[in-house]
């Protein structure tokens, strides 16, 4: 069998079609061919393996090239990829290896073959660009696979989580906050005004912080619904909330930021940043328009 395969590699293109049960199939095929002094194959591997620190490097060193799981309607990618595979077949310097099933079988049974890549490797033969193409099916069986614990988790979880689902799940919190941030803004308004007053005050004196709070409250009165004449009440409420969360300490007439409070205050002040930037931008725009009108 070894001599037949060696002879076939020298005579015409070889396409290895191993069964796919484990991530180790990639490396196992290369190891067996290396042991029998056969040319290492050029492996078609999924793009998601490229980012894996250890696995991606091992596959690359074993002769892998990475492809998308789905080409969609990207005709340019399909054309470039097809030409790349055809060139490897026509030059015939190494066998081409890919998994006809497309993905690992979790049931130890063969999956329905994916014919896209098979059509590409057969195209040079059908067009007469190569004399022959030898398809070599390889059966790889395991008594126990390395990923059996991973398979168990996937089955219990109802299947493997795809890259798109994983990204969406990670973004749920961000999307939820973006959807409800306007509704949640009034809840954080008073603590945010106090945080901004503390940051902009020249000292930590309680009265000075209150004066800054009062100024900011009046400035934002057209942006938010605030009860008229309730400045002191709002200030006391904001102080109470930030002290309760551990962000502030207010001994007598001082307002002190705790060690853990800096992060809280940074978050609260960032809530009002878009409004402040708008107030800063308007005078600059008016000044620029006046200069332009004088120039004209």
C-alpha cells in the first residue's frame, strides 16, 4: 500500500479523504505519512482553527491552509480559493487533504458529505488539465477520543455553540444597555450630577461641592425633568446613594472619594459626557460662524 501511494503521488494528484471524528485527525494523518516517509499533505482546515494558539500553529506547521466554513455569495473568495486548490493539484508537489464530512461527527457515524471542495478537486481532471486524480478514502476510528468530555457538554447543552451565537451572547449585555440607557438615565441622574460636581470642584468642601451641584442641576434643567426648588433634596439623596454604595465618605463638612469610588464616579460622569460635549461644541461653533461672517 505504501509503495502504491508513493508511486501515485509521483504520477498524478492525490486527494486524501479521511473520516473526521476528532481534532487529532489532522495531526494523526500527517504523523502517519511522515512515519512512512510519504509527502506531508496540504490540509484544508476551518478558519476558526487559525485563532487557536496551540492548535492553529500546529496545523500551520503540518501544512494546513485555512478556509471559511461558508463562502456565501462572495464570488471573489470562491474564485481565488478554487484557483489556489487547482494550482496545488496541477503542480502535484503534495497530497491535498480535506474532510468530506465538513465537520466532526459526534455520533461515530459518517455524516452526509459536503461536495463543494470535492467539485473543486475534480474540476482539473474533468477539464483535462491533469491526467488523473486519485481519491484515497481513509477511515480513522477511536476507542476513546480526546474530546469526549467536550462532546458530553455539547450534547447536554443542546449542540455546539457557533461563532455567531457566541458573539451574540457576549453582546447581549451591551445591546440591552444600549436599548434601555435612555430609560435608565433618570435613575442615575442625581448621583451623576454629584459625581461631576465632585470632579469639577476645586476642593472637597461640602458647601463648594453643593454649589457645583446646584450649578450643574440648573444647567441640565432643560435636558431632564427635575422638580423645581428641590436642589437640596436632590443633593442629599445623591450623597446618601453614593455613601451607601461605598463610593463616598462624608465626615462633617468634607466629601471624600473612597478607594473603590473612583471607578464608580468615572462611570457616572461618563453618562453626562455627551451632554457636556454638546455644550462645549456650541460656543465653538458660534465663534467659528462669527469669524466666517467677518471674513465674508
